[in-house]
C-alpha cells in the first residue's frame, strides 16, 4: 500500500509550525488561528490513518521508503503498526487540545509557543512512525529541542534549572542508545529495524545493547531512580508543556521497550527482566507513597505519572516471568495489551489532570494545595470534571484508567502472586493520593477569598476537558476498538521477544 | 425478548440518572424526581415480572452476553447477564427498596439545594447495583462493585462543605479499596486458573482449581482455591463492612439518611454477602476459606453489636446494628447456609431500611438533631413513625412471626449444625448477639419514643409527623418487614428455591438438615418457644426497659462501675485510632522519608546535582592550570619532558 499520509502527518505540523513562526508574535491572533488550523488538519489527517489501518495484520502499513543517506544506507523509511497507530492518534488529539488550552493564556511570545508545539507534534509522529533506526534517532533527539524551549521560555520560576535538568537527563540516556545503534549498524550495514530484529547477537552483546537502550528509555518513562527530572520539569513547565510531556513524551520510553529492547535483545531482556520488574514495582509503591505527601498539585500528579508508568514497564517485561512460571507465553500478550492501554489512558487522564491544575493556576497563580479548598462551591462544573479525572486516575472501572491496570495485574498474577500483590497496591495508594488531593482542593467549605472569587470553566476550557472526559469514559466502557487494533502487533512482539537469538 | 427486558431493567435508572444529573438545571426539581422515580419504577415492575416468571411460571435462568468489552490473548471479556433465582430475588429487593427511598427522598431532601443531584446519584446507584447482581462474569461484578463504591463516596460526601462528611467519604473509599485490592487478586487468580472471567467456566473448573497448590512463601504450599476464596472474601469484607474493614460504615452516616437506608443498610453493603453466595461453588471447595468467613462474621456479629449499646446518635446505633446483622449474614455463609444468609439479607433489607427511614423521620421532626439524649416521648408526636419503627425493631430482634425472626432463627440453627472449624465460637457469638441486639434496639426505641421529653421547648413546639411522602414508604416497608418471612421461609429456605444458583456440598448441608424437620411457618414459630434465642431477646428488651425507662439513673452508675469496659466500647476498640495514627500517619511519614531522603537527598542531591557539582569543582581546579604565565607553561613542559625521558631511559 503506497501512501504519503505519514509524511503528511509528520511534516504538515512542522512546516505549519514554521509558518506560525513567520506570522510572528505581533500578529498573535492570526498565529493562533493558523496554529489551530494546522493542528486540526493533522488531526483530520490521522482519521484516514485509523480508518485505513488493517487491524488484522502485524505488518508495517502506510509504508514510505526512499534513500535518505545512501552512504550510511539509511533510508527515509516510515510505516506504522498497531503500536504506533494509537500513539499517533493520541498525539494529534493532544496537540489540538493543547493549542486550544493555551489560546489566551499565553501572552508571552504566543506565536513561538504555538509553533513549538506544532513542530514537536511532527517530530513525535516521526518517532512513532520511523522504521529506520537512524531516522528514529534523529526525530528522538530533535524532539528534545522544542520541549527544552517550552519549559525554558514559558516555564515557572525555576524553569532554567528544570529545563537543563530535563535536557541533560534525557540526552545522557539517548547518547548510549546512539552508541548501540552504531554498533549494530557496523554489524549489519543497515539501519532498518527489520534488519536489527534479524541480527544475531551474543548474550554479552545483547546485555550491553540492552543496557544502552535501557538508559535511554528508562529516563523517558521515567523509571526509578532516574525519574527526578520529571517532577521538576512538570512543575516548571507551562500547562501545555506538562500535558504533552505527560501524554506523549513519557510514552516514548514504553514505545522504545516494545520497538527496540524486546525484539532486538530478547535474551538480555529475559536475563535482566528482574531489574525492570523490580524497578516497576518500586515505582508503584515507593513513588505512590511519595505522591501522598506532595503539597504542589503538579508535583503530585507528576509522581502519580511515574507510579502509573510502572504498570507500562511491568507489563512489557512480565511476559518472561510468566513463561518461567507457567512454561508458556500465554498471558504475555495480555500484559503488553495492558501496558499499551495504560500508556494511552495515562496520556488522556494525566493530560486532563494537568489541564485541571492549569485551570486553577490561571485563576489564582498558585499550585499549592493549601491555597485551595472548597473549589466546587464556586466552580461546580470544574469540580465534576476534576472528580471524574481523579477517579480515572485512581483506576475506577468504567474509565480508561482501569483497563490497563486490570490487564497488567491479571497477567502479573500468572507470573508471581507477589508481583500482582505489589502492583495492586496502586488500588489503595492511587486512590489515597488522588482522592486526598480532591478532598483538599475541590471539597470542603470555601477556604479563602481567592477561592470565593473563582469563576467556573469558560467555553474553551469546557471543550478541552469535555473531549478528554468523553475519551476517558469511552475507552473505559468499550476498550475493544483500541485493543483490537493492537492485538496482532502485540502477538508479533511476543513472538519476537520469546525467540532466542543465541 | 428476555435480554431486552433485562437491559431495560438495568438501563432505565441509568438513563434517568443521566437526565437528572446533566439536565437537572433544565428539568427542575419535579422533573428530576419524576424521571428518576419513573426509571426505578420501571425497573421494579419488570424485576417483579422476572421473579414471577421464574418462581411461578418456571421460567429457566437466563444467561447471555450483551457486548464484548475486550478480547486479548484469547480471553474474551464480556458484559452479560445471569438471572437465576438468586439474582431475581436480589433485583426485586434492590429495586423495591430503591423505589421507596426515591419517594421518601422527596420529603427528606425537600429543602436541600442539591435536590436534583441527589436523585441523579441514587438512580445511578440503582443502575450500578443492578449491574452487580445481574452479572454473569467477574469483570462486570467488579465494575458494579466499584461503581456502587463510587456512588457511595459521592453520597457520603453529599454535603461537601462539612469537614466530617468529606473525611468520611474518603475513608469509606479507601477502606473499600483495601477490600477491592483483595478482590482483584482473587479475580486474577480465577483468570490464572481458568483463562476466563465467566462464572460458568470458573464453576465448571472449580474442582480442578481445588486440586492445585499455590506457593505463596518459599516452602509453604496453599490450596489454590483457599487463596482465591480468601482474596475474594477480603473484597466482601470491605463492601459488607466486616471486622477489621468495618470502620467506614459508622462514619458513612454523614451522608443524608435516605442513602444510609438504601446504600448503607439494604443494598450495597449486602453486595459482599451476595457475592459469596454467588460464588458458593468455589467457597464450598475450601474448608479453610469457609472457616475464615465464619470467624470473621461471628466476630463482627457480636462485637459490633456491643458498640450499639453505648452510642447516643440514633443513626449510628442503627449503623452498628447493620454491622452486626451483616456479621450474621456472613456467619451463615461460613456455615454453608448461603440460603439463610440471603434470606436474612432480604428481610434485613426491608426492616433495616425501615429503621433508617424511621430514624430519618425522627431527625426531620427534631430539626436534624440526632442525639437520642435530647429526644424522648416522641411517640405521641410521631405516631406513624413510632408504630412503623416499632415494627421494624421487633423484626430486627426476631419477634416470633416477624420476618427477622424466621431469617435469624434459621441462621442460628444452621450455625449450630455446622461443623466447620470455628463453629462453636460462631454459635456462641450469634446466640449471645440476640440478647445484645434486643438490648440496643429497645434502648433506642425507649430513648427516642418513650419516657421523659428531653428536647428544648422550641423543638417541642414544632414537633409534628412527617409528610406522606415520608410516611408512605415507612408503611410500605413495614408490611414486608412483618409478613415477608412467614410467606417465604418455606419456599425460599427449605424447598429448593436456590437449587442451581447456590451449590452446597452434602456434608455442609446444614439447611437441608434443618429443613427435614420443617413443616409450616407456624410450627417453626412454635418451635422457637422451646429454644434459647427467644428468651435471650426477651431478656434484652426487659433489660433495656429496666435501664432506660424504669431506672434511668442506672446507666450512668453502670458506666462508672464498668469504666474499663466502657472505655473500650467508647473508643470502638481503637480501630479508628490505629488507622489514623498508625496506618495513615505511618504511610505519610514513610512517604515523606522516601521523598526527602530517597529522591531529594540521595538521587537529586548526591547523584544528579552531585555529579554536576563534581564537574564544576573539577573545572574550577583545572582552571588554575591555565594561568596564562609563559614561565608556568615552560616549567610544566620541562618537568613533563624530563619525566618522559626518565621513563623511557628507565624502560630501556
């Protein structure tokens, strides 16, 4: 199937972003409308991607391939499968919402702000659709630049510290990945992912390559103990930055595990699964407890993100332990399904929660939980949304937040009762930190004059939160359309991860 | 056809809830209560029709899928219905009580700003509860399970400006989550061993599961069925408020009274009982689990009853009574008398909803005063409330011929027949509990309706009976509270009503044992006069009369004489204290420690910023080498050159 849809999805936002930049901050209104038009066009372009996708196949679809750097035998090679598609849809949707959410809030250099998000959208779609490792790496690193600027320019008081920390952390991880890619290229002479999947590697090579990838992906997820950039980045980032960071950028890590680590280094992944699983469970419990004591709303949600992403990494690697316990990989696909659904759901839910915090911050200019109380008295509609998203964050059935955690816990039980036990702690901890936040911020009597002066959601905010609410409920009540798209691809990943390369 | 009927039963309250919840602003108060009452009434009528079909016309049980929720790894997760005798009975109980509560709410919430929101919530609750009982699989069961918990959370915190209410609802949700944590693990165990979430498959494969062993700790093997059943039962302990997860239920009284009746007495809290009865094919295969259930239930039945004696808040007394009665139901489950548990669930739903609504009527009359020490003598001001509440109280203490009598007596006899480990303790607890029940129940009746009028003059002047929307449900609930036992004890308990829905192994069949001697309700009643519980109940009423009517000075003196006991009871065995000061505070302290030491000091302080500082320090040191003085560089070159030469010469 030949199509230029993926190129369109990648380059339309990037070129659109450049156009917005050219319009300039002086004509802010034109820039805003242009940005919205570009974001909507990208969203519209992703619809045929979904409709035209053959959900029965694990093969790459919408493939585009042409020589890119012939001397390195690296191609401009795009294509998507069931893992990429949902993440691309999440990206195009999130960008539209972020543009709308930042509409009048951003007063400083608005055109540059919107341009940064559009360019980042294109780069992120590039990451999800690249089928050539070098191309992937270029998108991967390029993506850092707009986010670096977004936090550094439109961020809060400690934005410089936060953005440099963010950049160094993630960049340091990625460099190791580049080394691993170059090493494998020297053996195959080819950067295509398919070639890397086929490449035979000794266990020592695999372990080293695995660890190199791990450095890159673990930072992105982020996993304990390389997670401390995230709370700082979130706290300082503007609302839109937080949303994209939580909704899409964190997913790069999980995507990398599925796309690179498991298929390329299956034996190393098998040998080191205890490390990943252990860190994932630590994330659920240790981070859950830390989230409990946060006083800054954004920091609390950031820590909550880390705990939720623990389910993604647990789901990715628990398959090996299932095989060890039961002698087969039955349940491994379930775990991967859970990991993927968790990624999508987390994108919607924590994105929505950051938007909720943004709504409050725009009004009272503080994220301190103690500065609020009884918000529902003056903002009943907002309160309803906040409670809904909090419940989704606590994994209530009927919301998307439940689906991924449920599947991962079911699968983990097959591997080891205690994995499921520790993972299921999120039922208690997640509810505790999220609903305690709701209790202190939303419920109660009006706490102070600031809260008394609050105005409920305007139409723009209502639209953004409303779209996310519908998505969260739809996925919770009927997740089948999503999992059906992914199932063949995930089965294929299980097959790749289960066959030894030795 | 049947599927559409069942869908209508479940979805009518949901549709009503959505209309009232999202459109409340437009349809107004009358619109909101009309649409929700209509929705629930439709459900009730259809549920009654379904029950009639199964009971009288011999319609078969219905099982069918509605839609596929998700398919992954060969596991098909569906939403679907299983409606057999057990479910049909639950549906009628749930929708009937819900309907009564809807009507009652018109009067009780009359002056409340959140009127439409309240109706939306209770309709939503009815939907969730119906989904729970009608499910044919564990997924939907868990959906309903958590959804009723959500609505309970919203309703306990209904008056969200009250600090006590939003404390109570958070507490309720979290304690329930502890239960759900176990429940989810149990479900994961089912999926692990059967590869499916369907009840049918789990029950079919149950014997194989019971053959499997399961290593929890190195070198310790557990029976897989025991692990699964205990995990599932932990879920029931949360929802049905069994010790030690009972702590949320008394606090849940912060919510408006109608929901205390509907959710925290008649329906939601019985979900755990229903679930265990539904899972009887699994529990029957684990003696360990049954024993666990029995002991927990017995403990709850007796020790929560004690707390009812020392409390002065009319709603909390009824709440402790609910805890104790839930313990009774649980004991029945542990003794494999599932039918008796469900039967008591049904009679309890009527008379306890009645008692709560009666208490609510008193509270309306008293202008939201709940302290019984400021009541007394209300009998003559609230005649309808008094008589209906009295009937409910008699049903609760097991007055011969009343509904509670049949269910409780059958239950006590069943426990006496049981040979599950712990049965002697359980038999003692449920028998002694009868005395306690009578004591606290009539203490409440006497303190509220009889004796000296202790309210202030202003309140007394305004005392009058509640409007008909309040008293009508009282009367309609009083009727089944009195008569339902007489008419149903035979068919439901002893004539195989639950055959097929509930499975009991022959050696556990305590109800069958009792059933052999059963002839008529009259004979059953007559038999009670020869056994202990009846006299214990009478003694309890007599003691309450002595202490609270005849010699009202005695309770205070007893309190002084028995100060240590009173302290234990007054502090509710210190469960709350431990939860708040050890578990909750401990978690926060650990969280703070992890944050400050782990994240901030070790990772950020030492590693991240530490490495940055090290680089900075290194640069600062090496900077001095670049001094810019030529003679420094020349000197360094000479030193370096001579060192190099020396090394080369030494090598050769």
